[in-house]
C-alpha cells in the first residue's frame, strides 16, 4: 500500500526546497495568515499572489488550500467579527463564509485563478451538514461561471473536499462520500467535539486524547465509507505526525498524512519500517480496548519492540 506524506503550512515563507523534495505535497495550507496579519481583509489580488506563490513552489505537487477558518481562537484584527462566548461552537469557518459570501467568493476567485499555476485542491473547514457543503460547492460553481465569462483560466477539475472534524460528518460519512472528492481528518477538533473536551483548557487536558477508542472508531468508519465510494482520506491534525499512531492509521488505510515539517522525516522513517499487515493486526487489538490509556500502552509496547535501538524514538 502506498501512502502520501505531506506537510501543513501557514504561509508561503514556510516552504523550503528541501521539504518540497522530501514529501508529496501540502495536505493543509492554512490561509488565515492573510487575514490575521493586516488591518483589512485581503482583496482578490493579495490572495491570488500568495496562493500562486505556494503552488509554484510546490512544482505541480498537490496543495490542499483550506478556505478561511477564522473563528474560535483566531479573530480578525479588523474588528468586524464580534467576540463570542463560545467561539468553538459559534460563527466560524464555513459558517462565517456562508454568511459573508462576498468575502468567501473573493477567496474562491483567488484560489481558482491560482489553480492555473499548479495542483490546487479546495477544502472547506468545520462542515457539519450536507446543506453547508452543497451551498459552499454551489458558490464555487458560481465563481467558476463568472471566471469563464471573464476569460480567466483555472483548473476546472480541481478537487473539492471537506475537513472531517465534526461528529455529524462521521455519522453521515457514507452520504458525504457520494458528493465530496476527499476528506481530511482534523483530529485536533474531532477529539474535542467527540469527547466534549475543550482542547485549550488545561484543567481537562488529561481527557483530551486522540487514542480514545471512540476517536479511533470514528476515523476508521470515515475511511471505510470514503473508500467504498472511491474517495481518498487524509489527516492533517496532530495525530498524523505521531509515530505511535502510525501503525493503526496504516491499518485503517489512511491515504495521506499531513503534519508539520519537523515531524515529516521521523514519520517517514516510521511508515517505511512497518507493514500494513502489522497495522491491521494492531488495529484489531486496540479496537477492543476501553480506554485511551490501554490503547496507548499497547501502541507504545509495539513501538518500543519494533524500534529498539533505532533513532526514531517517540
């Protein structure tokens, strides 16, 4: 089984020639930096230049561009987005974009223009319903029509996917899989929404664990539903870069692994050292466990046995 190793980036300056050669692409390009580092929202030209720069740097390798995810802990410096008492569950990400459609369409126009210079993919964050996805995709089609009418070149076949970070998407994965081109598991948020644990709250930090059996089952069920429709699944949360998680994710059939560039070499070594059969066997074992602590203990034992004396420690 071949898997793709990718990196998460937050701005064009993060891209280095060495990492471009070592991995297969960008699994998560966060676009918030354009909106957070200025006293105004960026216009289409500002965004186009940034997206084009990244796509050209990656020399035809896929770049998954996540649409604006301002919200939760990331607020706009313009002051146009009101503070909320519970921003994690409030007006953020795709919800904000569907409310502020001109802002959203400006970003989509810039992404489409830039897609002529590389392999761009669009990913919507925080989708929780089919209605949201369909509305967002309809806006992409609207922008495509406007671009065609204006004679603007773009990749008409660029893939459109969603972040899988809300339990409702997991529950309806078979339905979503018929309409999206791909999923990317955002484990950072999926864990907090599945376990009802604020990942920013140190008082409950011990309850926040992506090795919780409920999280593992969610990820596996998503992958199974996606593969049944011939769609691929990536992961761009912290779990993707954890060597302990590598065997079970490989056993689940995860297609793309995206992480911070500092973790890429270590995870590449780990993935090259284990087999799908080992992963499936380990997955079958941990799926029957009741707690994250039990899962972690089994995975740590496997890792220590497999990599005794190796340089890729946990």
